[in-house]
């Protein structure tokens, strides 16, 4: 599997604002305690109790109990995922274990504290039977994984950072038997914006590529391994940002310039709010970058949602490589599904 990042882009620190992820089930003791937020009107079928995960400075050691060098992950009663707050030093490694059933879909992802420098942490996922799920190809790196589990057994997730990673959240999600996905709600820092995404996406620290007007408050990376493996899709993100800065508000819906011309396509209505929709594309060194933007000024703030896709020119691959064109329409449909849940109060 190829997981490419825009390493030639200038990497800068993200916003110092706290990152917030709403979760569906109460987090177990190994996760960050919930914090309260102002009330928000949610869809009728959405849980009303939405704890908020935040990064905190000087985090204590993980509360998971080590057993023979492995830290078993325990789900809360009826829980379908855990978010574990932990830290690691460069050159060290740590292994977590989780038990799951054959046929269940598991996803593993991690997000570094946004106040830290951008980095990625290699993962290795191995079943008790020795089968390696991640990375899927020898000599390739793996930074996330989502797929169908081949057997009922323990699975071991090992993190091996090349640099110190002071704070990170490791998310391990396992869909209930017979289901193909689960959903997570996101509520913005000011609680004015709400949307829902599936476990095909995971919150990550965005590598500060210059593709948006506003610094993303949250970046959801597309992590479905089957959709990425042996295709020319390198990476894809759903980005959300907001600002009440007068300059940002004044120019909110105007086209930007991020490596390629941006063209306004028209206006769309999302939950009663009118957004300006625009598109942009750029190419370079065999790479293709595509952005679709939705921007609006509402209640004195500028809101920007970005659908970002980075792929490689399919013509660069020989037929023997087995690399296929990624399903662009299917990915856009998944992006649009998130947009369809958007609420701005």
C-alpha cells in the first residue's frame, strides 16, 4: 500500500486551538475525560450525550495495564471504539492488543497533538496467527488501516515513531458484527457547527498543505485501505475551518489560489444555509491535486469546507503494476454524505 504525503510542501504547526472530537459511546478509563460544551440542536436520532475529547498538556501515562510487554485494549460495555491518549519517545515502540471476530471491520488511526510539529508514526498490525495486515506490502510504510478481519483472534498494533511524540490519540474502532461502518459526530470548537462522519474517515493532524484559506479546525483523512490499495489515490481529506476575523469574512467566498486556478461553480443550499461552491486543480511531477470548496458567511463568521484529493497520474504505471484508477465518483459521494449532515446554528 502506498501512503504518500506532500513532503515537499512547507510543514508548519497547526492552530493552537484545542481539537474536539465528539464520541458516540462513553469513553473508557484509558481515554480523555469528557468536557462540557454549549448546547447544540442535533438531529432526532443523534445521541444527546456527546462527550468531547481534548488534548491536554503533560499527559499522565496511559492507564492500560501492561501484560508481557503488550497493553490490552478494553472496550466499554457495548462500546465500538476507544480513543487512547498516550506518548512515545523516538526509537521506542509500544504494542497494544485487541480481540475481535472474523468478518468484523476494524480501523486504526492516530492523531498527534495539534500543538506539536506535524509528523506521522508508522504502524504495524499483526494477527496472533502471524498474518500482517499493515503494511500490506513489504518495504512500504503504514500510517492507518481499515479492513475486514480475517480471523477471530487477538490483533497487535505496534507504534514505532522516529521522533518524540509527546501527545497522541490512538483510535481503534471495531464495527459491530454484521455492520459495515459506524458513525461519529463532530462538533466545532464554538459548538456552532455539527456534522457526522463514518469510520472510513479518521481525525488526523493535517500536514499543513496550502490548500485552504482557513487553517483547518479538523481534518478527516480517508482511511479505507481497500479503496487506497493498488490505486493511484495517494490521500484524501475532508477539511473544516472557521474564522470571525474581519479580513477572512470580507473575502470568504472569493476564489483563492493554491497551486491552480479556482473557479466558482455556483451556490448550493446545505441545511438552509447558502454556500458558494468552487473547484480548483493543480498538477506537478506526476501528481494531481483536486479541491472542492464550500464557503459561506453566516452569523458574522466565515466557514470553509474542503474536499481534497491527491492522486498520481495513472499513465505513470505499467499494466504489470496492477495499479488502477481510483473511484473518484465513489469518494466524492462519501464526502458529500458528510456535507449532507452539516448543521450551522
